[in-house]
């Protein structure tokens, strides 16, 4: 279930008695670390109250398509774009039919139509409605379009019938949702990632550093874990919870970072850290007093961690980042050659630090790719797939 951490899940609820189980499903998704926003159809509100879903998700429930106030807060297109996964549970026969025909007749069908994220359905209906040829044809069409279908289960139904059509239990649905974020792209591989800034001490209380938040490195660590890798995360000081199951090594200076990295042999090395280029030649043993009008700080170059790892024989697949303020492509390509690495991810230094979103271009020896600007978590997942392709 760790793959649900930080995932943005849009939970759609349609009208069916199984809607009461959606409350538990929402609770389980939130407990697993996901952020959940709920969209309910009008008939779903007959079975379970929006207030219940609001309390459990911690977010206002979306119901109407033409609701001025709701649209002003988060419009339906924004809502569709927000989602990492759209999970409709329960999905009624009526909803399935409308979805199959591409209707945008209410908020939920509209969001499904506009979403680019994967769509998963947990059908729930009477066994005769489920086995009806119309429903079966609709399901085949949706499966062919690549939708994920969770269930239904066999057994006793609320109406007294026995057969296929029960919604899967919330715990099963949560597990299946978590599984959608796992892929075997990096199965059996060891990945080492540097993240965050480094701090170069001047004296016992002062240091040189930069604005790196560590968000991109941590998002890559999470995405690599979801791809099945064993991940070592060598991190400078940041304010982020470490991804569960990553082997976290906290460091401060560039020298400590290099030392930690060399202890982690890997198949893929991703250098995301904003390593300070220079450090004070000497660290004053006592706090420097402000007795003089001006002082000079002698700086010496730090070791280049990425270039050091890329010089190893055999070397891991090496990925570097380039935060540039000008000549993005030229500087990125220069890094590819100068550091002897396999892939450079370039972004504008002015809009990358502490930003939750990333707008990056990837450059390698035989090609380049402009990634769609998105949340760092989504960009990280794209980058993992790109690395897999290039390897
Ligand atoms: O040379 P420059 O700092 O522009 O290169 C950026 C890339 O190199 C990043 O991937 C960064 O993590 C890595 N780097 C490093 N050690 C340094 C400087 C940069 O690993 N001392």
C-alpha cells in the first residue's frame, strides 16, 4: 500500500447500495497516504451523504457540474487534471453505460472524459443486470479502451440474489489501486539517488547552502521504489518525510555525500542534489566574530559526485540534473559529455527550487524529450519510465 503515498485519487461514487462501502474505501486510501477527492452522482447521494465523504476525505465533495461556487474553487477540468487515478466505486450499470458512450451528462462522466489519468471501475449491481448482454458489451468496450476493472465479486447480494455483481471489499479495492502505481520497470535493480542541498560549514554556526527543497529527488526515490527498485537515498538537510522502504542516509556536506554515495554500489545513479560547488577552505573552530569591517572567505572546489561515479568502471547508468538560468539545451548537452553521463534532465533554475511542479527537458546522446509540465511526483514517474527505455 506504500505506493499510495502522495497519490491524488479521485473517488467517484455512483448510485447503488454498495455506496456505503465507499466510506470505508475512502478511509483506507487516506490512511495509506493518498489524498482523496470525492465526486458523487445525484443518485449516490441517496445512498450515502456527501457530509460523510467530506469528513472522511477531508475535502469538499463535488456533486454538480454546473455549480458556480465549486467551479470557482476547483473546476471540473482542473479536478480531472488533478487526479493520478480516477476510481469509481461502486460503478452502477447506468454509469457504466453512460461512460461507454462517452457521455458528459453529469460531473462524474465529464471528469472521466477529461481525465488523462488511469481510470478504474468497481462494478456493483444485481447479478442479472451484470450478466445482461448490454452490460457485458459495455464492459468489453471499456476493457478494450484500457480501463481497469476491479471485480465484481460473486456471492449474496443486497437484493437477496446470489451471483456475480457484488462490489469487491474496500480492502481489496485499496490493494488493487495501490497495485496500479507499481510497475516492474526497475525490478531487481539497485538505485542510488542524491537529493536536497549540501551545507558547507564556515564555522560551528554558519554555512553556505542553496534553496534546494529535495522534492524532486524524494519523488524519484518514491517512483523508483514503485518500479520495484532497491533505493538508497543520500539526502542533504530537507524537510520531507523519507519514502518508506528507501534506505536513507542523511548527510550535510558534499564530501559526506560523496563518501555515502561511494558506499552504495548501484545499477542506476541519479544525482538530483544541488551540491555546493565550493566549500570554505577552512572551517573556523570557533564562531567568527564581527570585529573587522570586511573578511575574506577562501573557497575551494568540491568534488563532483556525479562525475566521480560516472568515471567508475563499470559505471552505473548515470543521470544528472541541470538547473540553468540560460542556454538550457547547450549547457545540458555539455554536462552530458563533460561528466560522461547517460541522461541529463534540464530545467530553469528560476522556477525549480521549492516548487511542487516541474517543467523539464530530457537530453541523451541520441535524442531528447520535452516532458509535460506537471507535479514532481508525476514527472518522476515519467522519468523512471524514460530511464528504463534508455537502458
Ligand atoms: O556541474 P553542475 O553542478 O551544473 O551539475 C549538476 C549535476 O551534477 C546535478 O546532477 C548534480 O547533482 C551533480 N553534481 C554533483 N556533484 C557536484 C556538483 C554537481 O553530483 N559537486
